[in-house]
C-alpha cells in the first residue's frame, strides 16, 4: 500500500473531490451567519447624518440590496476567481490585507503544533511505559493543567514571568521569519507556548491512552519475550500502531489552534489573521470577516485531508 504511488494518487484525488461539497456548505454557512449579525454596515459607513438617497446608493453599490441567494452567488463567483472583494471600511482589496496577515498566523500555528508534538508525544510515551509511576502522575497533572488553563490566561502569565519578571523574551511584537529569523523566533516563543500548551496536553493524554492499550496486546508481549531491546519494542512495535488516534487528535486540534490564534495574536500584538478578523467584526466589515473566516475554514478542511492521507500511510489496514 505504501509503495503504490498510483493508488495513493487516486486516494488523494477522491478525498479532494469529497471536500468540494464540504467547502460549499462551509462557504454558505459563513455567508449566512454573518448576515444574521445585528448591525448595518451601510449605516456604520455613512454615519447618522446620511440622507436616504446616499444610503440607498451605497447599498446598491455594495450589492446589499439584492436577495441573499443572488448576493451569495455573486460573492462565491468572485471568490472562486480569487477576488475576495474590497473592505467596506478602507476600500482596499481584502486579498492584500489577508495576504500580509497569513504569514504571522501560519508561523504561529506551525510552531505551536510542532511544540505540541515535540512535548506531548514523548511525554505520553514516558507516561505509558511506566503507568502509575511518579513521572506518569506528574505528567498527567501537567496535562490536566494544560487542558484546563485558557489561552489568554496562560499568555498573560507567560508575559509576567518571562518578559516582565525575568526579562528573557519580548512581551509582544512580530518580526518576519525571512527578514529576521532570530528575532522572529524570540517574538514567537511565548505565543507558541501559550497556544501550543493545550494541544500538547491533549496529545500527551491521547498518546498515553493509546500506548497503554497497544502495550497490552499479544504481539507486544511476544516482542518482549523474544528479548528485543526496549527502544525497539516501544518505538517500532508499539508506537507505530498507536499513532492513528494521535494523528486524529492532531488533525482535529488544527481548528483549535487557528481559533486560539485569534486570542493569542490579540494578547501578543501579532499582526495576523486573528487581529484582522477581530477588527473587521468591530467595524462591521462583513466582506473581510467573510473572507477571513472562509480562509480559516478551508485551511481546517485541508488539514483534515492531510490527516486522511497520513492514515493510509501509517496504517496498512486502510484501503484505497
């Protein structure tokens, strides 16, 4: 299965086709939900002193006087061609604003996910190998703390400790990874920990549960009885077969990371997607909110696609 490129290509193509109706449903949901939010963007743009003629003219210019199905069809048609429209507030192309905001959010999300995997996976293995031991108890306590603590609270605590208290890391700001990689990583250290700690705790608990179950199987006991090295039994025989639930958790937490990035970017003043969307919500800038929410939703869908492909690679029982 792993060595059949043609079958893998067919499998990926089928999964891509299956995402099309999901994307359509998500786009329709984003469009309709935002139109149910109280507030009139036209009135917000013109102010209280606008005449009825000015109000009607601007509403017609923005296409907001059309029926909702026609508004949706026109909006979706532009999105498919890459035109996300213009901001109601600034009049600038939304694509430009989002393009500048994608890099900080992508960097934060990827670093937080790497942090969660690097911390959570080994911690889960250590806890599973010696269940009931002191390391297992301590790691479970830390995992419980990580799951229970909100991102905004852990972010504030990290700023107080490492920025204001010890002065090791900057409390906020952003530097481009390609322009200043060292400064960029210093700025991203605290947001990465704040955003990734919850996911790391989830990964650790899932890894532990899955490993404990796999380590009790007959084939693992047979490997122990043959005198194989502990590292070989744990990593080659047990971990590989325990990865499917872990991959599922990592894939599902992609949406959690992107949602948490909104709060994290606000706390640490990172000019990413989260701050753009939050500002657009306060300004009743519907097109910008729609485009940002749609982009985040499409990213989560693609992450789920990657998880499906990893299933086929990790588990030979998955059939194309």
